[in-house]
C-alpha cells in the first residue's frame, strides 16, 4: 500500500523492505486498507447509517501538487550495482589483490544489520517484522567472521574457512531460491548479496597461513 508514496523517497522504501517480514506480502483486508488516510476517507464517504450517509461532502482546503520523484540514477538498486561493478573492476585492475580489512568490514556491517533485524523481530509485538527472509543474506554470524578476518591471526582461525565455505553456499542458494520465497525483496539486495558472496570467495581462496592481504 505504501509503494506509490515511496517514489520520491526510494532509500526509505529500501529500508522499509529490509525491516518488514514475509507477513506483509499479501492482500489487505478492507479494515487494514484504512491504515492510509485516503482509504479511510473513502470508506467513510461510502458508509451510511439509518439516517443517511456517514460522511459529509468533503471540502478541499488545499489542493496538493505532485511531489517530484528521485531520478532513476539515484535509486538504491542502480547506485549499489554501480558500486559493486566498480569495486570488482578495481579489484581486477589491481591484479586480484584484495584487502582483508575491507572484507572484514563488509562482514561486520552485514552481520550487524542482521543482528539488528533479529533483535528487532524478537523484541517487538509488531507482527510485520516477523518471518523476515532478509536474514538469509544478512546473517548475524557474519559479524563474528568479520572479527576473525580482521583481528585473529591466520593460524588461529581454521574455523573461518569452513564458515566461509558454508556462507558462500548459503548465499548462492538464497539468490537462486529468492524468487520462490514467501517474501518480496527489494531489488537492491541482489548487488549486496553478490558482494558478500564475492568477499566470502576472496577470503576463502586466500592462503590460510600466509599470502598478501
């Protein structure tokens, strides 16, 4: 119901799609549709009692003007694809040399976002946040992987290669299965999902006890 109102605030729309779970992706009931003031006004105008109509003829005090929408090149799905492709191109130009610190920061950020979504869903009575399949790519345990990549010596983290292999397989499965999952995802999650999978592959292919960062 809110999508038409998000045309001028696409980044907020992206955030809402991250916060909301699978239970919102369904047809609304007439009562739920009155969540929007426009629908509530229309419902009142169409309602009646034994003495006549419930609502009076509306009086227009201010005629709103259409608000400008954000250009397509500022929308999150375009911006994030450009960032991902530029980052991969730069990695290739540099001879496939990648920073472990950058990989660790990616894991930390993604893991922190996943942890927030998990805590948010577990501590709210808002059912709209339940069953959020975005946790399929914003995995909370990525935070621990980020700590391991940045702060632990290579000889102390043999578990990390196992984790990265599992994470890479899981993100690939999520990308393939996402069209059939019971939740509609924002298109901007796909470059981000590929980003985390790409960094998993980079760290997985590093020499476990040496090599360049």
